[in-house]
């Protein structure tokens, strides 16, 4: 009898070690690793999560840069400390340390690595995990031709080869023909899950409540301006401010880009604003919520333009005359480069805009999250059965 406590203690320790080892193995061997750096892909991945959970796909999230802030408290976020986290946040060309790559492959063994394309580090991770046997897939979250987007160049300059690209629309797919990979990856038109998030936001937004909160009259016309951050941004934010002085009957709500602190916007609104321009705080209503109130949406080069157009809002890009994207080319959105042009395009957009931009008109699947999840599940089944997953040049 006296030996029972010792025996029970040994039994408990053995059971605990067995359970702990089992949990560690479960955490290491996962179906999917999502790799996020920017806000755009983070929004898409957050929407994708619902479909992944519904299909019982075991996944984790590796976040860095701006995405580290987005997913900091997420229960499935993998935290790997790096000495250059601040540099990584501010410069998308910053390399991920080799020690972090080694730690990642020691901690997780994903069948699929599904990454955004916004940084050098993401390309490094795909390269590294591919050598460890993972199926590598890159998600392009923008509708513009890939060759024209500066933010993806560090990724494209670093990635060696991968298994597949997911691309938001048929129109965007054409630009991938200019990329050169050997062997050639698959190119799948997958849609952009972030669009679906706006459906839910619009369903939940009470226009009356938001107007009361912002002290806006029920019939007061509102225009949302979504900020940017590139080298030309300040020049064209000034163009926007000068245009607002010519439209005093409209209230303009300005939101600044997540990568910035709103200093540019604050300075120009203070110096040249005519009293009908208000800078919105990040902690209050999101840009998406505010656009539901608006009669039109203005942007510099933000993807908010595509989202707003999807929800039936007239969209005006305020940028250099050479600025080009597929919405402007298809005459689904306007481009203005001077205050006078902004006023003219705004008035014209209100008078003529009556067409809702459907997913079908963008040449993309109707339910992007469900489509992507079905694709991932098919790849997982092929990998588990040791079947070749590269079936054709196009999926």
C-alpha cells in the first residue's frame, strides 16, 4: 500500500508526457500554414478562416510586418522572435534571419504553405519550406497587373519557384504571363476573399447610428477618402484637399493608411481644409463602415477602391495621369489628377453611376473563400494519397 502514491505519480507523469508529446506532434504536423505580412492579405486570410474551420482544415498563421499587429492575439498565430522586427515592419525588402527559418521548420511541418506576396521574407519562407517538402502557394491580393505593383517586387525578386499562384481575377491573370519560372507553376483564378468581408460589414452597419455618432445630419452627403503612402501620395492628397474647397456642401471623411500615423493628412487638413474635411481616428469606425454612408469613395491607389466599387459606390482615383489599373481601363472607376478634374469627375460619377460591380464582371469565383478552401482540400487529399497535384498548366 505504501508504494501506491509513488506508482500513481509515475503513472501520472508518464500519461502527461504522452499527452504533451501527442499535442506537440499535432501542432507540428499541420495541413496549412498561412503566411501574412500586409493588411490586404491579412484581411483575406481572416475571411478565409471561416471556410477553413468549416472544412476542418488544421492550420496555423505566421505573421510579420503589419500582419503581426493584426494577428498578435490570435490563438493560432505562431510567434517567432526576430532581432529585426521593426526593420521588417518598415521595409518589405528586409530578409528573415536564417535562424528564424530553421526554427520555423522545426516547429511546424505543413503540407501546404499559403503565403501573401508582400515581402522578401515571405519568399524566403516559401523557398525554405519547399525544400522541406511543403506544397507552396502564393496569393496575390491585388487586382492590378502584377508587373506594375511595386510592393510585390521584393517577393518576386527572391522567390525561386513554387507550385501555384492564386490570382483574384481573369483580367489580373493575364499579367502573370510576363513572369518566368522554371518549372512553371499552376495559375488559379481564386477570387479575393476580402471582398466577402465587406458584405458582412454592410449587413451589420446601421447608417443612422454611425451618423449620430459622427454628428452628421441624416441627409448630409458624405464622401470617404482612403489614404495611401507612396512617394506621390502627399502631392495628390493636396489635390484632393484643394478639390474639397470647391464642394462645400459635401462632408469628406478621411482615413489614413494602416502603415502611417496620419501626419500628412492632419497637416494638410489643418492648413488648407475648408471645414468640410474630417480626419477619422483608427479606433472608431473602419473605412469599410464609413463607405456605407458615402455617396462616393475617393482613393489615391488603395485597394479600398475595388472593395467600394464592389459594393456599388462610385470610385475616383486621385493620382498622376499615368496611373493605370484595370478598373480605370474598363471605365468602372474614374481618374483625376487636378482639383478641377476631381470636382468634374465627382459630379459626373454621381450623375451616371448606377451599375453594381458583380464578382462575375471581375471574372472571379462567386464565393472566393469557399473556392480557395475547396482547392486546398483537394491538394491535401492528393498529398495524403501521394498523388501528383500538378495536373495541368491551369487549375
